[in-house]
DNA sequence: CATAGAATTCCACACGTGTAGAAGTCAACA
DNA sequence: TGTTGACTTCTACACGTGTGGAATTCTATG
């Protein structure tokens, strides 16, 4: 078809590959996305993936490089004034999942974590090393339990709403969701812990 | 190696295949488990899978046939007296996930639902058709929101604790977990809904 | 005892996968 | 203006996949 050889002008091929990879990994997971499919989506020869990124694993690692910024956002929301903490955290969390640029890599991590141990480890670090380590100390004793259970609840919301799309949570109005869950998040983070 | 032909005596081959399939699907998902791997785990020729179950899809469907019984348990816990509802539900839920016979198929559904649309649909039916349909009416108006958000929270706990094994929830003492979360489940199901 | 059918093994096909390397073409710098 | 190196294409390999079917041996039914 097309002739071999370099194309004239700067060709954002490398970026196109990464974008396509993020998309494919996000909705098929590591195992489901193939290099040939990714290359096709990027309108590019499969060999270029190898040329730019080496192996599939390396490409995958590159595709997951974004969510640091997301952890930053969450940490900022979590380490503010205790007033309105629950609502602020929940809003920041939902905002992350509704911004395609950040939700993509997140979906990729989650969709892949069920199969690839590398992705699972990445997810654990994302939650554990960043959120827990930086936030737990601000929450007094039992801070790790507070942060951990909060993370579990938030993950349940994201998985139900954005990954598996289970009704009625998937199509629940965002403000209603916030109205119902924010007080619980607030309580998990700052209220009395459990029944006493 | 072994001669072809039927073996003497009743050989629980069919059951062995199903058991191996459940195990493999549970920890690799639909895509990750291969017929040859399943056959090897069952100590059986791959051809037998086709002979007994037809296609991989059919085998998968058979492997997911168990969780009806689990939905039954949850519904029974949910439709009892409102006193101690939260704790009762949470205990039943954790019991299901800690019983290998039921957690296996559940893990298979969750691990596969990220890739196979069939598994995702199954998960939605499991939660939607059974739990929601039978339980929501007992919870008054907003019953579907109550049940849906409760399901989301529970799913978050299971996913964190049993699928991704995110700390500290993964190794949290069960009684502590119940102590912290049961009141919230109770509130989601029967308490005032959200801030007013 | 004969015969139909179930259980089991093996072989083969067509396809998709990740990886590898060879060869061609252009850009940038000396 | 040459030459180096980055970019691009194609072809190929070795392997694993789900599926299909032929051949063999046993059980069960008549």
C-alpha cells in the first residue's frame, strides 16, 4: 500500500500510539487489548509500537503514567479543613472519574488489575502509598482504618457506576448521590468510629 | 500415552471439568482461562470439554450457575426485621465471600465482567433483578436508591478486600469491619436519606 | 451375544498473539 | 553535500487459542 520510509513533517505517531493504547487498555484491559488493535486504532504500523515503546508491558506502563496527578487532587481534597470534608472528597472523586483524560488510565488500571498482577500492584500503590500514607496521619488514631474504609466505599461507587454500570447507581443524579453519600464519607473520616 | 477409548467405571469427568473451570475462571477471568489449561487442571483431555459442554461460552455459563443460592441468602437477610438489619446483611455478605464454594463463582463473575459482556450482564441481573427487585419495595419510597447504594458500598468492600486485596481493608479483622460499616448499611437501608 | 451410543484420545485447521529483524525513506546535522 | 540516525513498512517465526472431526474402547441396552 503505502511506501515504506519516513514521512515528511513531524508526525505525532508516538503520542497517537499512547492515546490509542490508553483507550484500548481502558475498555478491554491488558489482556484484551492487542498490539495490532492498538496500532490499527492509531492508524499506524504495529512495528512502530515496538520501535517506540519496546514491549507490550512497557507500553502498558507508559499508559498508566497519568494517575499521579489524580492522587494529587484527592490528597488536596482530603487534607483540607474538616468542615465539608465528605462532600469535598466525594466531589473531587466523581470529578476525576468523569474527566475522560483521567478516567481512561483509571479504567485501564481497574480493568487490568483483575488479571495483570502488575496492574493490581499499581492500584495498591495508588491507594496505599499515596492516599493512605499522606492522609491517614491527619485523621488521628485509626486513621488508616478510616482512610481504608472510605477508599473501599468510594471504589464501590466507581466500580458500580463507571465500570460495571449497575443500576440504579449508574444513572443516579450526581447531586443525589452526593447528598446521600457525602455525610457517610464525612462520618467515616471524622465521626465516631463504629458502634460504641 | 494412555490408550484412547472409554475408561472402566463411572468417572466423574464432567464434574471435574466444571470444578476446574470454576477455579480457573475465578482467578483469571473468562479471557485468561483457556480450555487447555482447564482440561489440564482437571486431568482430562481438552476434547472432553467440547464433548460435555460444547463451547467455551457454554462452559462459562455452567460455571456461573451457582450464585442463585447466594442471592437467596442475601434476600433472606435483607427482608427480615429492621432491627439489626445492617449487621445481619453485612454478616451474610461476608459469609458468602468467605465460603469458597460461593466465592468462586462470584470471583469468576467479577473477574470476567470487566471483559465479557455476558458476565457483566450476569452481574447486573444478579444485583438488579434479584436483590433490587425483591428488596427495594420493602424499603419504602426511595427503596431502589437505598438498595442500590447499599449494593455499591458492599461491592466496594468485596472488591477491595477479596479481589484487589487493597490494604488495610484486606486484612482488617472481620468484627472491626462489621462494627464500623454495619451502622452505615443500616442507615442506608432504614435511616434518613442524605442531608435535609 | 450383538449392537448402539457414550466416553476418551489424538490430529488438524485457521486464526490471533507478541516478538524479531531486514529493508526502505526521509530529516537533520557536519 | 554527505552521512548518520530516526522513522516506517513488510515479512516471518513460534506459540497458544477455540473449534472440528476421525478413530478407539468401553458401557448399556436389546
